[in-house]
C-alpha cells in the first residue's frame, strides 16, 4: 500500500518507521558484537536470528510498498 500525495503525514510516518527499524537493527548489531566480544563467537545467535527476521520483515514491507 503506497501513501497517496494527499496524505503527507503518511509519508512522514513511513519515513519515521523506516528510521526506527534501521536504528533497531544497528542497536541489535552493536549488542551482538558486545556479547560476542564478551562471551566469544556463537553466543549472540539469538540476536542474529532476531536481526534476520527484522531484515526479512523490512524487505517484505518494502516490496509491498512498491506495488
């Protein structure tokens, strides 16, 4: 569902949501790096799965917004 030009708030909200997801991804990547540095490789696998699911959801939302 793409925002129509008559709803500038929708465009602003979508941009804010995109930024929120990107910041969440960056925060999780940082957290994973800290865990792996502290506990060794392989210990941040739960966070890696969450990051993967966020990327998949973001890609799916992007594809839907393009159609």
